C-alpha cells in the first residue's frame, strides 16, 4: 500500500475517534475511557510510522522548506504525545475539564492532519514518487503490525 494512503486512512480513524470522544457525555465514562485508549494506540502507532519511516525519507530528499516542515510536524507530535495526551489520561472522564481537554486535543490533531494532507503529503508524492511511496508503505505496514502486537501484549501484562 502507498504510504500516504495508509496515513490518510489512519487520519480518518483518528478523526472518527475524536468526534466520538467530543460528542460523548460526562456520564459515558466507560465509552470515554475506551475511546481514549483507542486514540492513544492509534496515535502511538501512527507517530512511530511517520517519525521512523516517512519523515526521514521526506527530509532526506527535500531542502530547507521540507526540513522546517519535518521539525514542525515532529514538534506537533511531541506536544500531543508528551503534554496534551498525558494530561487527558489523568483527567476524570466525567468532568467538564475532560471535555475541554478533548476539544484541545481534537483541534491540535485536526490542524496537524490538515497540514500533512495539504502540504507535506503532496510534496512527499512529488519528491519521493509512487514507487518509493509503495516501498515505504510496505515498511510501514510491517512496523505497524509489529507495534500493534507489542502494544497489545503490553496491555495484557498491565
């Protein structure tokens, strides 16, 4: 599968989870907890695929503009992974604070997704080409399977 197609499918799943989370009520504690766990798994895998495989390939064939885009995207990942998501995970899902934090996560991720899909991904297609994106997609599929297996095993242990 083409790397870009795979990542866009991930974006659709993440946006769906975010919509369900933001539309859930303060009383839907179990649903919110499950959706948050699902969101965390999707983001963890997606971030690894981009940062280990796609982003370095993109940066290596680009110039200064692509390097800036690369670092901005990594910083957006760091903001969500290190700051916003950990805060959300320790927030009581039955509170207005949880709903507020979900809204912020949703806005950050939607902004990030939009930039990738409208700016970075078209440049990836142009700079890397169809054949290279197929090759990268295959690497990403293998890593995704490995990460899913590992994360599921960690969940069973916990």
